[in-house]
């Protein structure tokens, strides 16, 4: 099996998983906003549905934690990619990565 093709398949699945978590966060936040609007529109007291809202925001916190963990896993896979000598990039999508201030410095330069 060609390492480059295998790495590209993994990268595609990784990007899909990252996007799925982001989409779930968007949906959950829109749900909470809609719940709050509905409560207000119905003229209900703030305590109505409060337990449900608390659970939804807790779920959002867990999704955020999953997102952070997925990003950390992505960084680990980048290390594996480097150790395998793969210098491929997924040339798809408009996603530009912004290097973290604490990013590691490498002696390699990427050429287009």
C-alpha cells in the first residue's frame, strides 16, 4: 500500500471528524439560543427549562473538549507524518492553518 494514499485517506477522515464536531457545536448553540427565545416568547419564568439548558450547555462544553482533543490528535498525526517522511498536504478546502505561538520550529521548508 502506498503511504501517501493511506495518509491522504486518514487526513480526509480527520478533516471530516473535525468538521463534524464543529457542526455539532453550531447546532447545539443554535438549539440553546432557540430554547431561550422560545421561553421568552412564551412568557415563561427563567427557571422553566433551566435544567435542560444546563444539560445542553454541558454537552456543548464536552463537544468543545472533544474538539480540543481532536486538534491535539491532529498534531500527533502530523508528527507521525513527519517521522514517516511524508510531506504531503491536503490541497482541498479553504482552510489556512495559523501557527500557534508555541509551535515547534522545523528545519524543513515546504515548497509549492
